[in-house]
């Protein structure tokens, strides 16, 4: 019966997805508007540990070419039903003033979930150690902390198969390992849909406020992540 209900609700899911897409398009301007598409591939080693490979591709305008590419392998270990630890390496290739520059970073993360009635609060704290290429082909070192807090709730009477999801994430540059300077802020509003037992899609509108030499640069994007379990 749940599968039948889910199949019957697919037109509504598609309609909501289109509505969110069109709504976001009406909110954004032609400038600084792009997409962010990613695939997260998970392999479970046993009941508590696994590995993940993230592949990200961001465009420099909504239908344009590459602005950023990210490859991020990681190790994941589940402590209990609420807390998961992970860590890994990130390779970034980003266009800056018509030149592609690299970043290599190591990161460690604590991810948590807090069930509340029929919804779930979630978030993470992530520490990054970053080696960022500059235009002189040298690398500058810096640290960053990321704090994400989000909430998701089933809608359309489909339980966890289709959920509204939102989060806010603050990025802080560190000094002596402590948060020191604002870097950027992400705000996301969208949906989470279980497509099959091994595939889940999260998609929606994302707003970025980023500090650029003392000035705040605002960006709008449509972000989509496909989670695949092997």
C-alpha cells in the first residue's frame, strides 16, 4: 500500500519540484545565478562504518560552464543513531578571474540528528585545514569552521519518502583554531525525495552570502544532490 501511495503521489512531487524551481527562478537575477549539482556515492563496510565519494559541479551561470569542481572522498563512522563522525580530503578546482585555481583540504566532521515528534533536526560542525592556490602558483594555508543547523519534515502524507527540508550554515575563518572572521553563509529551502531503496534526491533553492574583501557578495543557485548507496 505505501508503494502505491508513493507512485500515485509522484505527479504531486513533480509539480512541487517544478513550483520550487520556478519560484527560485523568479527570485534570482541574471547576475550571479548558477546551479550546483552533486552525486554522493556511499559504500557501507559494515553496520557502523562506510566510505563516501562526493562529486560536485557548479556552473558559472545558470546554463553556463564549470565554475567549480569538487572531489571529496571520506570515511564515515556511526557512533549511535544520533551521532556520526567523518573525515576526509577535498580537491577543489575553482575559476577566479578567468583562471582556475586549486584547493586541497583535510576536514573532520561531527554530524547529528535529533528526532522531534514527526520531524527531524539535524546539523554538523566541520573543521577544515585548507591549502589554497593563489595567482602566483603558491599555496596559502588557512583554517575554517562550518556550523550547519537544519530541519526536515514529511509532507504529502508520505512519511520519510518525501520531506520538506531547510538548513542554514555559517562559515567562520579560524585564528588559533577558534572562529575569528565571517566567511560566508548558506541558506537552503527545498525537498528530500526517496526515489528508490538506494537513491535519494535533495533539491532546492540556495542563497549564499559571501565576504569578499569586506564586501558581501550574494549568489543564488539551484542545488541538487543525488545520494546513491552501493
